[in-house]
């Protein structure tokens, strides 16, 4: 199993701290570190652990709590998804209850 962490900050010193913390806790260096528009994606590979253990490690490494919550509570959603482009869909209803949607692509 892999462990993916989504950091939403651009501070390189803070990234170095979290990489060092991850290396100590997981006893290995990350397989990938990718710069994104809002921060960094850090990926550690090849762990023999359950989904719950993986989510606990992600929380210890300060992953986005919303991502971890979604992975634990929505089993039909792909696990540990990292997004490079986001599609935001706003859903509203008119006075008759009809669904009105607006889709916005964000990078």
C-alpha cells in the first residue's frame, strides 16, 4: 500500500520538517515529492498495512483531515486520491425542486 500526503503550503522549510518527520516515523524516504499549485504531494510506497493503519499514519504526518475522513467514510470513492485539477460542481435547486448545476474547472 502507498501513503499519500497532501500539504497545502509552499514553505520549503516546513516541507523539509515534514519530510524529516515522515522519514523517521515511516523509516524510509518518500518515493515522490511533487510540487502543486497550492503546495506539495508526498508519496511513500510499499507498505504492508491496513487502510485504517494507513489513515492513522497520514494523520500523524499532518495530511489533509478531510481527505482522510473521505477515505474512511466513503468506501466507493477511490482511496487516497491526489488531485491535479479540480472540478467544482455547484448544485442548487429552483423553486420547483429542479436541480440546477454549474461546473467550474480549476487548476
